């Protein structure tokens, strides 16, 4: 699938051989992003490896998003991904079983944790795709557990295809229509706050400081979105607003959340982490340089306390700074003005 900007998406069907033949032509056609969602290819290690190696050789300027099953990921695929400008999309699903005559959904945490660890160690961009209520035996509790687990693995993003395709699942005896509505809201909240909000670098630090699970955090943010006219039902689309706008939403919500948890003293450090990471993200992806005010010296965020906001606030002295995030001959850098 070719994607040329957010508003223009074209889909094409190729055989695997035709796809290989098309690779050298992608750059000539002005294609900068190419999405490969093919179930057979995602499960065939040799075919996938052949595609990735040829894509790296003949379409190096194109960013590829490639869906593959967790079981497919091995050392050879990892090596190929390191040589390719790409993101790997991994379906995070359970295995349908029957236990005591009733459907059950089993989830292999060990498999996904081991694959995510390899991806993080090699610094390969990856995301998960998830659903809710679509598999036999799924429950609201199971969906929340999958969501909490997924966030603990530091994916770059989490996609919920059914938010776009809208195959709304039917209520069951273990997954009520009310719980399906809650799941939909939480999924959209995750899409807004985490994925569109580029929160991977700091999200777990924030939820740990607030002592709240990711699923409860997104349930609360969903409620906030509904109250502030930016929920899915209002037509709000996080992909059609700037990252700066999403960041403003994040900070307003988090200031309220830290106050609610009686942790107001931790919010300045949280704000600095978010705005500094956001500025670097916009510079890397959009080429936008930023000058911002911080409550702490940015050097302090390289300290061993930075992952623990409570320890950071207790051990690091506040220091108001004006910081410029800029491109230094192709390298992302900052300086205190």
C-alpha cells in the first residue's frame, strides 16, 4: 500500500514476485512510504527476508511499514531490519482455546516479551496492532491486561485497526456492550495520547509516578476527551492535528492528574521530560527547531534519577533554563541560551 501524505492513501495488490519487481520503481514514482500488510508474507521467513534485503538495496529512500507475526521474528529478520528504513508491525493476539466447554483466549506473554526485548536492544522501530472483543473468549479484563502488557514493552505505537474499519464486535456473556464501549474509548485514548502523542520515551515513567496502570490511565483520558469535545464521537482525529496540539492536551490532562494524585511537585519534571522529548521528535520528523522554557537543566535528565520522577524531584535542584533544540549538521542537539 502506498501512502503519500495523511490524506492520500492508495492500495494495490501484488503477487510477491511482482512486489519484488516494483521495488526499484518506488522512488522514481515519488513514493516515500510503503505499507506491506500481507498475511502470507508475514509468516514466511524466507520470503520476508528476501523482500527486506532487496528493499534495502533498491529502495533505500522509502520508509517501509511491514507487518509480521511475532513467531517470524528471528536473528536474520532483525539484521535485515537494521539495514532497512522501516517499522515492524506485530499483531498482538491471543490463541483461541476451549476450556471446560467454554471459549478462552490464551496470551503468550513470554513470546512477545522476548521479541520486544530483541527489538529494543537493536533499536528497531516497532509497534503493535490490537483488537478487542473480536476473538472468541476475549473479555474486557483480558483486553485491559493485553493493553497494560503491551505498554510495558515500549512499542513506538499501538494501532487499533477496528477504530478505522469499524467491525464492531457483538456483545457476549463475558464482554458486554458497555464494556465494548469502554474498550473503544480506551483504544482511541491510547491512539491519541500515546501513538499520536509520541509518548513512548516517557509514558511508563509518568504512569509509574502516578501509580496507575496504562489501561486505567487511558480510561481516565477517554473521559477527559469526552468532556473536552475531542473524543472519537465528536469527529476528532489525532492524525489531523499537529503534534504540538496533542502535546498541549497531554500537559493539560497530566497537570490535572498529578494534582488529583496529590503529586503536584512532580509535574514540573514531567512537563520538562515531555516538552524536551516532543521538541526532539518534531525536529527529527518535521525539521522544526524549538526554543522552550524548562524548570530543570536538561543535563539533569541524563542523571540516574530521571526514570523515577519522585527520586528526581527529591535529588535534583530546579533551575529555570531557556533551551534551544536544533540541528547541528545532521545531529539533534540542544543548548542552553
